[in-house]
C-alpha cells in the first residue's frame, strides 16, 4: 500500500509541477537558439523518411532530387516521396503532419508523466534501466506495426525517442569526445561498458556559475560514462557524483555543486547543447533505421504517416434485413479499389468491422485490398429480426483501429442496443478527430399504427442518436431507402479522393431559415456541397460574381445536384469565381450544410496546455477544455509555404458565440493560438488566411478551412496517468485518476459533489472501476481503474481505455483516453547471424562485359538454438534476385539465402528479421579489379570462421553488419 501511495503521489507531483522538466525542452524554445525534443524528433523523422523514399526511388529507377539534410520540411518530403505526377495542389500531408505531431506530443508527455523517473531520463547513472526502456519500447513498436496498429506504435515510439535523446543531454557522452551515437542503447545483446562505478567520483565543484570543467580529468581520461543526479526533494547524492543541475535540482547545491546537463544553451554545459542535440538526431535516425529494416519500407512509411491517400473504413450491420446494404458496400468499395489500384489515390489501408447480435467483429485492418475484399465477400445478411444491434460497439472498435482523422462509414437499419456507449463514442470521436457518416436505411417517421414497430425498423427518435454522433464528428446521417442506396454512397467515393478539405459546415437543430457564407479560394478543386434535411427544404446558391441558382434547378450555372433520401449532393462549378459565396437554406426542421473541396492547403490542430514554471512550454491536453478558462491550440498549416494565417476562431453552430484567438508563430507553419475565457458551449475551429502560392488562380487568394470535429467545454477535469503503457499478456495494470470541478478554468472543490464514473475498453478486456467518486470540500476525487490483458492476448494488440466522469444532473461530463500495447516479455535479444558459405563469379574488368555477367553468393542465416527463428529475409539494398530455403543443422534452423545479380550491381544488403523483430544484416560489396589481371585466388574469412577460397578477377569484400 505504501508503494502505491508513493506512486500516486509522484504522479500528482508530476502533473501539478510540470515546470520541473529536466531535459531538452519538449516542444518549443522561446530563447530562439535551443533545440527541443520536437525539433530533434522531426528532423530525424524527415531525414529518415526521405532516405527511405530515396532508396525506393533508386530501386524503381526513378529520380530523387531532394537533398537529405536538417533543412527538410514536411511539404518537401511529402512532395519528393510522391511517386506519381499528382498535381502539387492536391498532395495532402495532413496525415504526415499529424503522425509527426503524435510522436512529438508523446515524446513531450514523458516530461509530464515520468518527470521523476530516473530511468526515463538516464539520470542517476541508470544506464541499464534506460536501455531496458528503449529496447522494450522498440520491441513493442515493431509488434504493433506488425498488426497494423500504427497509432499506438507512434505513441510508444515518441516516448522511446525521448529517453534515447535525453541520454546525450544528461550523460557525459559528448564530453568524452564521442561524435557518433552510443549504439549499444538500442542493442540489448551488447554489454554496457566503461560505466563509472557506484563509488567512483565523477565531478568537482563548478567555478561559480562556470561548470565547463567540472567533470574530473581522470573520468575523461579513462573514458568512463556517467550522468547527473536529480532530485526535487532532497540534496542527497552519492559522494563525488555529478548533478543534473538547474533550479529544481536540489542535489546541485550539494558538493560537488553545479551540473552537467546540456538541455538548452543556458544549461550547466550549455556550450555543448547543439552537439548533444545533433547526436540525438543521429541516434534517433539509427533507431528508426532499425525499425525500418524490421518492418519493411512500406510499413515504415505508414508508421511515419507518409501516405498519399485516405483509409477505407466500414462498420456494417449484418442482420437479415441488410442484404441490400452489404451488396452496396461491396459494390462501392470494390469500385474504389479497382479504379484506383496502382495510383496515388489507392486507399492506404482498409478497416472492416461487422456487427450482429449478440456481438461485433472480428476487426480487419489491412493494407492488402484483396484481404479487405475477401472480408466483405464473406459478409452475409443472416440471423433473426431483433430490433436492436451492437452498432456503437462496432463503431468503437473502428474508431480505435483507424488512423486519426479517418472517415468512417456505418451501415445499419436498426437502433443501437448499446446506446449507453454514446458518451464513450463521443469522447473517442473528439480524441481521434475521425469523421463518422451513418447510412441509415428505411427509417420510419413514426411508429406503426397499433403502437408497435415492425421488425427491423427504426424511428426518427432512434435515429437521433446517429444524427448526434454525426454532428459531433463533422459527418452526416443520411436517411435513404434501400432502393436508393447507390445514390447515397456517392459520399464514400467523394471522401476517397485525395486532399479533401472542409471549407464550411453547420448544423441547425432546431432549424430556421438562414444564410451562410463561405470563401472559395484558387487552390480548391472539385467542390461539393451536401445538404441534409426534410423533403420540404429549399435552398439558393449565390456565387461571388452574383450568379444565383435555386433548388428548383437540378442543373444550373453554379451546380448540378441529385437527391437521395434526406441528402442533396451538389457538384459546384467554381470556374473563375473565387471569393465569397452564399448559400441560403429555407427550413424550420433540422438540417445540415457541408461544403468540401480538394486542396493541399489545410490545417490540423491539437489542444495543448501551458507549463508556467521553469520551462515555458506546452504539452498535449487530453479531454475537453475547461469552461470559462483559457484554451490553447497548436495549429499547423499544410500544403503551402506562402500561407499567411489571419484568424483562428472558435464558433458554435448556432452562430451566437464566436471567440477569436491570439496568434503566435512558432515556425514551419505552426501557430500557438490562445483563447481567453472560452464560454461553456460546443464549438468548431475555423481558420482564415491568405495564400499567394503559384497554384492559386489569383495573385493573393483569401481562404477558409474548418475543422470537422466539435470541441465541447466542460467544468469537470479528469486526469489519469499510467505508470507504463505496455501490458504483458495475463497481467493487470492499475491506472489512478482524479476528478475535479472548476470555475472559470480554475479547480474549485469548495463543495461536496458526486460524479458518476464510466470506464470502457475497446477490446472488452476485464476491468474494474468505481461507479462514482465523491469530491469532498477542499480535495479532489481520486479513484483507480484496473485493466487485465488475457493470457491469449497477442503482442502488438492495442487497447484503448476511456475514463469518463459525469455530474449528478447528467448535464456535463469530461474524459481522458489512454492507449496501451500488449507486449509479451522478450527473452530473445540475439540478432540473426549471417555466414557466407560460397561465392562464385567470373567478371572481366571491362564495364560492358561486367554488365552482362553475373555474380552470386550463398549465405546461411540463423537465429541460434534458443532464438525465436528467422521470420523474413529481404533485400534491403540491391537489385538482384534472392531465393531462400530452410535447412536444419546442429539443433538450430538455418535459412539458406541465395543471391545473384549483375556485376553492374555490386552492392547488396540482406536483412534478416526474427520473430520478435531483432535485425541482422549481411552486407556484401563486389568491386571490379582496376586492371585486367590473371585469375587469382583470394582468401576470405566468413562470420563462421571458415576460410573460403575464391578464384576470380572480381574481388569481393564481405562485411557482416548487425544493426
């Protein structure tokens, strides 16, 4: 119990004292000169992604002109990695930016969640603990990628990178004169050497504030590795040991005084800050390369978020009345797949979740279109005619499986039996920013005459649940007859296009006649408007030049449209009519308007919260912003280097409230936006600006974009911090949480209050949770949720936990969302071994003859007697042909690799990956002799120690490199 109380106390301290951050600054450096964790991570990701794209281009015989260095931008890498002639104006990079942001935010979270953990920062000479965190985290990332769980993989990767990067700031590696990364930190089979012993003195007092020479000369001469001690409570530390340093580090006032950290230019060893940051970039790239080789280039680029296209995601009811719906889902998905196969428009991934009483699933996530097709082909309408279905359970699984900002389509004709999940689904929509569109068939306006419903029918009141969730997500609830399904599913084809942006969207409920304006800019293409509402609804569209068209004209000067159920879909003609447009809607019933187009100019945003103590910085805020308080957004603009942001606003759909934020540029198209005194309400984010890029059809074009997901404020605060994010199969993790009430954004626990608590896992894992918490006067309400992974859980499976708190009147709620990864303990840390057993070739020195000649080698690769076994061997570099077969020998499985190539292709790297992701490489370089000479014998020793006799005029050097 004492240990648990201490753990909860440390979590509370870490949460309420974020200024005690002791590392590279997490996200921003306002001194204009220091490098942050965000800078390091983004530089490494961009450079490694560009290198992978360069290698792919070379293997395909394509040009790659981008120079790979630290000056790369997201837009540059996205453009260079495009393998087709997609117009620049339609190259999306929202997913790329979002993925980098996810890694950077989770990197920064280490300074909040694990601020006092020595091993997370390599403090107190905890080199083994820090290395264990890194290697276990990398194994979890590889396992997650293997199961296509990229979201969780990015969360884990960001945190692993933080610990790795801190090593170079907190240790004396740089002071030892090292210019390359300490690769042993990502190689668990290599020993940590030259560590300063527990009683070895490492520092002397600084000369006043000058700590440049406080490391002991003997330490440096012997090449011993140390790191600084850090403690915010006590000044005690082992005799003669270095301190971290800084105002929060109490050990730095104990002899030897001072510190050795290089977190920023003003730190104790700040003169070495940039060297440490540069080494951290290189080390992060080395770690990314290890993951790349283990998972393959395609999966690695997906992990980085480098995708040109959207995800196709269906949640489908499969009960007996849904045969038409299943057939239409099959038709439209097959059409999208077949028409876009081999193009940049081909979906980057596929997600399918069927649901049927009494359950839902199985979940299919794949990058293979044929697997998705097979999954839909196997769906059949079956079962009885029960009225209620587990629709929201299936949607929950899709929301946690699909990438953030995906569009999800739900097919059903039945009410939800799990309507109690509405608040959980709402929380996941807000957290993932996914757009959910419901295609609802055969909705009844009222009950049957005798007061009972017919089998498999849904009333308007039942359908309202789906309308509410669609509104929160920025999607639509399309009500249509089964015979008109093919007209309604055109929205799915629209969403599968590249670079779809939302220009304007509004929902009126209750309805009233109103006129709305939106700006058409020169970068927009293929604009479409969607209007849902009663059959009596009419509208009028007016262009910037004053041309009008009414809803009585199905085809006119501004648009052509068709109607399916409650949906009107308008294909808008915007030729030479940029500027302010109007759409007037006449209806007293509820309706919605959504205007979209294709453009690379877009934006993403994340809620962040400020740290106001020692480091003026920010971290990701989970859950809803607090009513009456200040709110901050980190906004990133995509698609153009010439965009000028003029306004970011929060406005509610009723139009009654609008809050304009103050803008602060933080470089590279990123802006911190602060809103003061955000009132209680339900808002969306709107961005306005100007773009003078050459892709615009006017010299300087005003533009507007709108986020799809709604932001709702709350007077309740819910916080939870897990001590770790990996769960072993069969184990239980405890997650403490705190509920508090606020007034104008400030915690106010002056009165006793009771809150209902709901905890939910998308995987249905066993969990325990209190049903309520009571906040006593003067204190917050604390509780704990336990989550147990079954013994059968597969490594790499992601688990999403949502914890919600709701007031007694059920009028206000807030939440926090946590992700975990199932990770079995890895005991196989040995990398596969390569042994070259024979090489044969005959290649003359003439380059023309060399090109027509072949060289080859055979190698044995093994994972050892106690290894998990080799899972794959691939050509990591080279243009030859690889064949492999298995053979046994001396109690171990051996994979025999045979490689052959033209003598003009003289380099090859084979990558062998075992079943837990350990990587071994076999590097072979073949070079033609500079001068023609008689056949000579060359002796070579392979990795197995056997001497090979080779007779060629081509000399070959074989290097076995184990990453």
